[in-house]
C-alpha cells in the first residue's frame, strides 16, 4: 500500500489561512469517510486534530477544519498562529487487508 | 486521565528481536483496539498493525508479515509489540496508539514513543 501524497511543505503568515492536501486512491481516501489528521511537534507524539474527515475532537481549535472531495482530503487552518508550526500527517483506512495508510507529512512554517 | 506509557529505549544488534510494551490507564482497556505506528529518524509515520480488544485478532502491514507480533495482557492493561530479525532500517521511534472506534481507524491517544536503535 503506497503512502498518501501530501506536499512536503507549506507556509503562511500569522492570521492567514493555509490548506494541506492529501491525495489517495479509490481504495482508501475515495472509498471511506475515515480520514484523520495529526499534528506533530518536534520530539512529541502526534496529536489528533480531525477525524472522520471533518470532525474535531474536544479541545481542538475551530480554526482547524477538514474536508474531502473524491480521492483527495484537505486540512485547512485559518487564522494561523505561531504555535501551529509543526508537521501534519493525514491518515486513511484502506480496507481490511491494507488497513491504514499515512501521508508522507507536511511541514508547516509560520512566517 | 487516559495515559499510554511505553517502555524505555532499546539498542539491538541486527538479527535480534525487540519487545516494546505500552501500559494503559484511565479507561477500560478491554474496550479498545490498539495500533502500533513507527517513525524512522527524520521520516514520516508508518502504520504497523492493529490488535483487537481481546487480543484474539491481529492485522499487520504487509511489509512486517512474519516479523511482527502484537499481543495484549488484560490483567496488566498492557499491549506489546515484538519485532524480530531486526535490521538497520528498523531504527525508529515506535508509538502505541488507541483507536477510538471500533472500526473508525483514528487515534485519539498516543504513547510517548520508544526509540529502538539497531546497530552492530
């Protein structure tokens, strides 16, 4: 199972909005509404930001939102803040045999 | 509060095996699926496998077939990941993660990670 495709890096200024794409196939992202997104700061464990494509866990800022169209999922962060600077990973269910696949990760830089 | 506490760092020689533990607390251990995810230095996250709440069923990523064994012990609320025939490419930070499912495949709680270094 190949990894989902994410841009290696994105950047934005404080207050701006950015979107990170996550492209899969009809066997994973396109077939299931089971995409999740994780934020990871250096040396830390990943943190769940979005699940089931667009749902936000309790405690996660509403500046974070998720969506999906076809085989591509997206994470949008609005009102960028310095503490948003981190690596972001998408993740999708890929069926009973392949189970779970991650994206390669996107490094977000807040300018 | 929910916690997943993993065992300490390991250094192993090529060809050896490593067993990493993940002790859960703050929730009903036998109600949740558990996963293992690893991250090589400077690299992304890689899913390794899943174990069901009773430990009776596991699914592993294809690349680990034959080398990976996941088990769990309800009496101690601990999940284990055993990787054999280690090679240098297995050097990574290994995480346990709780699936907030069932069958929803997202991870709401993570262990702190265990660094496994494979070196001769």
